[in-house]
């Protein structure tokens, strides 16, 4: 299988609205892959490792961290399984019942999201000491852009220095947090992320640009970021079993079959990813407020998605009110399966910081998408953000919504006062009790 | 196995180097000397701060203690025991 360089030049126009979990944006096409050096840090069995660190009796034993409302972890889903538990086939997203069937002697504990967030913040601080540009990708994954740090180095010395930085970063985390991490280094975020999976746990993997064809081509197609089980079946039906097969397939065929996702997958198969490592935690002008929630195995149930949206809208508008912003454009972001992420937006007639108008708009967008037939796989991530912001000083303008339901503003103010005093979890809508309350999002400040 | 307790407990603690650390606690009429603090984290709840400590006494069990600035109170949150 040969990867011809000229095939890289067959890119079409930029597709800014779509992204492959932010990894495969077609922006910034002026850069070439060889110019950059990206490090992806992935904590090993993160939740379980934190518990094993803090509770010695769990070390060396199968440990299952559960998202559950049961005191005895009798139902719910597995959030993380320790490596010892994974030997029994237990993995994230599995029901606790099934995990108990597979390994009755495993230890089952509740996920303690605030504890994991605390460690995640400390990990981020370690990363920020090592790079000028750090992007939090999830609670246990971080991207670091080492390009500027290694600018002075030339040739192989640049990659050796990157490896040394990866080793040092792992050592810092081991020393300061007593946790292990796997590090992948590559010419872009996609390759770095895939590289961090190659040697888990406690791995350190470098993939050079010139190694990409040889390394990617023989891998099963589901090893490509963005290919879930359903997409793998669809590709399998076309005779595409490996990433090499995918790269060899004409992009026009993939586009005809999967639409814009086809092109994104094809780019991924060639190891192409021009997305930048975004900055997090920097002082910058606030352009939007957003929250998203991963739904593990995903769902196509519109009722459940609407309920999730309601919780997200509550959280987003709560932050807006706390920081004194009003917003006008409601954005709904959805991830279908793992590969396809897209967004839809609606602009309201008035600026608002109340949950109801934001939720109404997001729900309308969701219903429209649900009936569009574009969801070939379950929805795995739902996100809501509000943009087109302005400062709310000087009081909020009385809107049509207020005239229709003047009680909401008073109710919201009363809820805010309670939460300011006693914390976010002190009061919630009854419809948000249950699994949504376990996400930890409502605990975040 | 984890057992949820959520009971108020009496705790002796020291302030050292700008940090609060439990040294002993009393639960169900029995005293436990803290031999090791295994981990700590903090949660902000409204105006109040909660500090969590995973501690070990003489036995392998791990006790999770919580200090809340609301009422300046200590609680035993849960106990991790061998099956």
C-alpha cells in the first residue's frame, strides 16, 4: 500500500461548519504536517487510577468506577474499569449489571467527579508548565503544541527533543500526582491522539510524518479516530477493512456514500489534520458560553436528548447570569457516532439569559435535525452554546418572553440566590434528576 | 466494598504550611489515629468550601473525611473496606 503525496493535494473547499470532534477541521490548510509537533496526553484508566491511588486496597484488583444512583452500585453504567477489570472484558459504557456478571469479585465504586476534576486541574497545571499552548480535550486528555518550543531544533533532533519532553511530562505527573499517562507525539492532533493509544498503559509513542503510511495503512479501520462500530460496519460492507483500504478509496465514492463525513474520514486515513491546538484558560474576550455532554453509548431517543438539552441550557444560562452576559444566538452541536460533528444555530428576537427561550430554540433545532434523517448513528454528544453576547449591565431589556411568562425571571433569580449560597446541586428540576445529575456538569463552577 | 456513612464525626486536625490535615477522628465511640493522608481534593459549594481527605488508620480500610466551612463541621463520608 503506497500513500502518494499528490493525493494530499486533492482537497476541496474548506468545510468550517463540520468537524470530526474538532480534530479534522479543514481550516489552516496553509500549514504542512511536517512543520508541527503535537503531543497528546491520555491518562491511563483515569477514574480507576485515581481511586486506586487514594485507596490502597483497590490496587492490583479489578476495580469498576460506576455512574450510578444506587448506593450499592447495583445498576447504572461503567464509567471506567481498571486494567485488572479490563482483563474480564469490562469496559466503559457497559451496564454495571453486565460488569458484575463478568467479574463478581470486582470492586464497584461510585464515580466521584469532583475528585477527578481536582486531579484534572492539577494535571493541566503540569502541562501548562511544559508548553505555551495547551488544549483540554476531555477530563483525562490534553493536547500540547510543542512546535514553538522545538523551533530551534532541526531534523531528527527536533523529534528526539519532543520525546524527551514527553518523558519529562510523564515523570512530572507520576511524581506530583502518582498517576500514569500515555503520550503520543506526531505532526498533528489526529496522529498524536492515535499514537497515544498504541502503547497503553504508561506508553510513549512517536509517529514521524514519513512513518504515517506504513503505520496507518495496516490498522483496522475502527482504529481511526471517528470510526465507530456502525461506521465500521458500513465501511465493511464496501470492502473497507483497514485504514489503507479507506485511503485507497476515491474520496468521491466516500462523499457519495457518507456525505461530508466521507471526506473527513478520507482525510483522516491519510493522516491529515490541520486543526490547531486551541487555548484554554486564557484571558480573552468571551464570545460564547457553552456546555456539552457525552452520552457514552449514544442515543437516538429524542425525549432523552431534549431532557439533556434542558439541563445544558440551565447550566449555560446560569453561567451567563453569573458573569453578567446576555446572548442572542443559540447553537446546537451534535456528534453522531464518533465521527460526525455538526452544528446548527438560531438567532432569537431578543437578548436573554433565561433558560426557557434558549431551551425552546435548542429544542426546535434538535427536533428539526431528528426528523432530517441525517442521524445514521446514535447521538453521542450534545452541546449547547449561546453567542452574539453583550454585557447585561444596566438591567435586562424587558422582552416578549418576559411578557408571556413574567414569573420565570423571578423564579430564576430565586434559584440563583439559592445556588450562590448553597452550591449548584442544592436545587434542580425533577426532570433532571437521575442520570443527568450524575454527569458532574451540574457540579461544575 | 464502599459503605456510605455520611455521619458527623469529631476530628483532631492540624494547620501546617497553610494546609489543614486531620490527625485523628472519633466514630461510633472508637478513636482512629490517622496514619496516612492518601489524597485530598476540594469542592466549592456556593459560599462554602468542602475539603475531602482519604485517610488510613492502623487497618487497611480507607476513610473519607469531609471538612465543610458551612458550620465548620467534619463528616465521615464513606469507608472503603476489603470484602
